[in-house]
C-alpha cells in the first residue's frame, strides 16, 4: 500500500511524501524547510531520505536544511555539482543502477530536460508495488512493467499553448523551450499508451502550468484513456 501526499506541485515548488507504510521518503524538496515541516506535521525525523531530480530551485530549495536535519539526499553527480552541495548527506547515484532506501528499491533513469544530468526514479517496495516518478521532462523513452502508481509531469497542452501565444498571453519563444523541457498532455498520453497499465491503481499528474493547462480537461481525458483514478495536486 503506497501513500502519497503532495506538499507542493507547481513551478513555485515541488515536494511529495511517499510511504509504503514502513519507509517514508521525500520526492524533491523544492519549497521552504518551514513549509516542509508544516506539511509533515513536524515529523521530519521520520523521513528516511530524499530523492532529487535536478538542480532547479523549485525542486531542491530546502536541500541545505534537509541535510542539516540528518536526511540523506540522492541525485545524479551532475545535479550535485550544479547545486553546489558537497557534504556526507549528498549521495550521488547512477542511472540504471538501483539502490535501497529502507524498504524501497529505487532505480534512477535519465530524462530529457535543459539541465545538467536530470533523473526520474522507479520505486519498488517489498509488497510488489511500483511507483514511477518523473517531472520536468518532455519525454520518457523507457517502458515499465507492472506500474501501480504513476507520478509524472503533465505541464501543458499544445492547443492551449498555441492559443495563448496567438492571443499574446505567452511569448512565442516559450513554445520551443516548453517542447524541449516539459511534458505535454499529448506526450503524456503517448507515454501511458506505451506502458503496461494492467496493475495501475492511480495516476498523479504533476506540475501543471498555471496558464497552459486545464485541470478538469486533463483529468477527464486521462481517466477516459486509462480507466484509472487521476489526481492533480
């Protein structure tokens, strides 16, 4: 049984608590430490570790305080270098080489974003649950079997983006960057179609754009496609 709590999910900050009932961990720490404390009901010491996808502040803002609190943070060597942190709580891991964190087995994998060395993570517990976490990537080239939980970015839809550009609400230059750094609704659907969803229990669509998305439409279309519950934090 996987429990997911979204402390924040937007360009202003991202942080999620995930537990299998035995080992609670953080996915990202991109909000203030005070907000993390509040979100965890001041039970920070129970967190076994934190995985970080890349160096942008909305994903690693509280890393200094998190490591000072005695929590190990796991990321790529490129991300660690870009963040500029180097203490014994910073643990660098390699793509396609799994590691354990309490009762979790975690497999990092490379994703596509305009940063140093971004990762997504596949988390598996001893009960056989599999959680896929990926954000700030326009495409996921790998395929996964037996996923039970999907937490993946769905930032924008091309038709909404193009309408906003046409109306002058979004600059044209943003289109190219978004298409090479963030997941569109269209790519999200293709990712779902390409993967084994036979054991899927729920989908969390993360990091929706404030201006280039439509929460109700996105939820409806993904529920119609998969038949699974869909959440937008």
